[in-house]
């Protein structure tokens, strides 16, 4: 991300013509009253947004390495909230997902369900998906009549919008 945008304007400052650039990143109160500019992605940096406005995410440590697009489960790790891979085989329901991979003990940015996970691959648009193992998704719900499903959870996650996007729902889970 560039700290100085490529576009600017000319202004008279203290009797001299000076080129002025908008801020792409704010350092706080010292930047009050200054013009702003989008960053290299064409978006406003979060440092320019008012308190309470921004991505609906939760930041917390990962208790294991987690890949991009994986569904995660919040849990207590020595009294502190952490995330780990959600998994239908050990009753770890999906509480959210990651868009970016994180190393064990790294800070994970968790996106809540009821948003779009755009970090997946191989989805069939229009198809529904359920929680699988190791933070993954499966294309069919677990069968409660199948003895192999005993002790597992069945959690519907949402519908594929494209091959890489799953529009998630927070529907809860059912223990089998």
C-alpha cells in the first residue's frame, strides 16, 4: 500500500504554489482537517475511518496454524479466547472463518458467519455446503441414521455464490 497517492492538486500555501496530496493513512489527530485519498487498492485505509466503522471481525490468537478460507472455532486457551480449526468430527462448531492464513500463535482475523467467505476453491455455484473436518466444507449433510456419524455435528454453512465464494449462514449445528 502506497503512503502517498499519485494524484494531487495545486494550492497557494503561505504565498507559494505547492502540490498537496491526500492522506492514504492517518496518524491520528495531527491529520485533522486534511484531505484523504484511497490507497493502492482503491479503498480507504481503516486508519481513516471513525471509531466503530470498519470490517466486522474479531482479532485473537490462533492455537494452531490455520489456512486461508478455513472455518474456525472459538475456544478458551488458559482463560484467553483463541481460535482453532472447526471440525464436524470432534464437535468444534464453526464460529467464523479466516480469509488469510495464520501461523500458530499468530493473530487471526476472524470473519463472522452471515458474511461471504471468498477464500475457498472448487465450490459448485448454487450448491449448499456443510462443515467438514479440519475447517473444510463438504457438499452433503451428515446422515443421522449412519452409525459412523455418531458423536459428530452437522452444521450447514451456506450456499456457494461462485467457485470461490460461500455466502455463509449462522444456522447453528445439530449433534448426532
